[in-house]
C-alpha cells in the first residue's frame, strides 16, 4: 500500500524523518507538512517536494488525503496530536518520549486502542542495525540470561529552547534521553519482564534551568536483571551513545556515534555540519556517514509501514511508550525521596514472568563449580562449593 503521510513538525526530527520516509520504501508520500510558522512549513514543503503545507494542526491531521500521522513536535504536544489522530481514525506514529508523564501516555494508548488505529512508538535507537543484530543474538541465547543492560546517551544539551523548559518538555535529560536508554535496556532484558522499582540520582550541575541536566538511574526487573541508564546534557565532546549488555554466557558492547570507524583530523574544516551534536568542525572529528541509518530511523519506518500493511504489531507501540513514561515517573519520585520507588503500572500486559534460577554448574558429584581461572604462573585455579556443607574451597592444578 502507498501511504499518504502528514508530517507534524519541521525541526531536527522532522528533517530526519522526512529524509528517512522519502528514501526507504520508495512508495509512501509525505502529502502534507505542518509547522507552527508558515514560512518554515512552506520552505520545508518546497525542499522535500511535499504538495501541501499548513499551520493548522487539526487540519493537518484531518486532511482527507492523509492516512498516517507522524508526530515530530515538542513533547507537550504529542498528546493533543495523538488524540486528534485517533479521533480522525488515522494511523499514528509518535516520536519519543510518548508523553511528558505516564498518565498522559496511558490516555494516548487508550485513545488509539479505542479508535482501533495503528500506533507506533518511534524509538529509533532500538532499530539501529547494530542493535537489531545484537538483539537477535540475545534472543537466540548467545548471552545466556541477561543480567545487566547499561545504556548511555550524553551530549552538551539539546538544540531548541523548549527542551530546557519543563512545561514543554516534562523534564530534563531523563525525559529527553532516559526514554531511549530505558527502552533499549528493556528490549535486551526482555519485554516480558516487568520493571519493578527504580533508584535514581539526578542533579542540575551546570545549566541555569529548573530540570536535571545529568542523571543516573537503575531499573530493577522481575527477572532479577538490572537496567542502568546514564544521561547528561553536561557532557563535552559530541554525542556519546553506548550500550553494554552482560549475561551469564556473554557480553555485548555497542558504540553508536563517536569513534565508530570514521575518524578524521582537519585543521581547516570543511564548512559546516559534521554529525548530530558535534561540538566543532575542526580538529579530530567523527563524522558518521549514514546518520539516518546509524540512528535507526530507516529500519524503524520500515518496521512501522511493513507492519501496518501486514496487519501486524510493530516492534514498538504506544504501550511501550507508556511503560517508559511510567519508569520515568518513578525515577523523578526516587530522585526526590532518595529511595527505591515502585514503577506504577495501571496496565501491565507482560506475561507473569517466573524468574529462572541461573543454572548451577556441577564440577563433580560433591561440588558445584564457581569459577576457573588460569593464573600468570600457569596454574589453573578451580573454585568450588560443597553441595552439602556449602563450604567454599579451591583446587590448584599444575600446568
Ligand atoms: N532520536 C529521536 O527519536 C529524536 C531526536 C530528536 C528529537 N526527537 C523528538 O522529536 C520532537 C521534536 O524535537 P526536535 O528536535 O525536532 O525539536 P525542534 O525544536 O528542532 O523542532 C520542533 C518543531 O516543532 C515546532 N514547534 C515548537 N514549538 C511549537 C509549538 N508551541 N506549537 C507548535 N509547534 C511547535 C517547531 O517549529 C519545529 O517545527 C520531540 O518530542 C523530541 O523529543 C526525537
């Protein structure tokens, strides 16, 4: 099917979305673009060959030619746009975070489900080619049981005024980037696992703002796994996007942005843009090459539109966005109370997960094996636990 899309927003994400949408399947069309200012809407429409533009949000969504609404607006406008799309019976794809809090996210989820429209949560960073490959390996058991998923997004701060104002954004670095990290960890740990409680440190270290510009949080899941996020608007040196997943049988490290293979030094620069959130255009630079591919936008829209056509659920839905918002709400609570706080989920649809014990390894009839290690002197040390007495001992084998 050829989809006719209304793109809402002509900012940074509107541009990345337009570049991805117009390139990936070759058969969908952005029929209309909405922007607050006529000049931006018109200029954007011209640049991307979009036949219609408007400054009227409701009109954009209700336009008769449009079947799919893509929301790329500041966070506080996602709800209004999604509710209008549901009311108009249009498929709706919303950028991250789904909403500024879990109550709004739940309202959005209920609205699209009630209307029976297709809904997708545009969490691009679980769709990067590297992440998809890593997720596939984890699902096939390459890491054993996942115990720890750590995800980091840090840079020098966002590029528009509204991100810095709580009434428009819903919060600081946690809402802006923690949402990515929480969902990345959740994908690796397993969406069937319920996030139980969180602990979170957040502070405003550098900027004169009401919200946090730096935070580190822990999300404990019912499988026993821990998700860890590290987000900052105070980091210098570009955009650091990294994930680490550790399981009983293996480890994966992912580096998505800096030092990923294209490293360049220039004393004079080549005029202008290098990569998202790069701090300069001279000296050592890390241009990314295929930005929309590396950030997951291409695979993300492919999943969204292919799922829509096949009548399937995409990898990321409004439900996932709601879970992320609920975890974020708990993080803000934990930051204030300085205690572990429960993740309040009015709608939990995961399976009732039964935590599996990590399999104990037999060494012999009497002992479990705890660990083996070859030492610098060539000897093999074997650490054992007596199955009956519980006593821990070691055997040292000569080379
Ligand atoms: N990786 C990602 O998925 C990713 C990356 C960047 C931004 N985002 C998300 O995309 C959304 C937009 O972010 P952005 O970076 O494009 O921001 P931006 O500031 O670059 O662009 C925002 C757009 O919304 C319009 N706008 C601003 N205030 C408005 C208002 N009050 N009423 C109507 N329109 C208004 C602007 O004119 C512009 O078109 C946010 O929700 C953000 O979190 C997602």
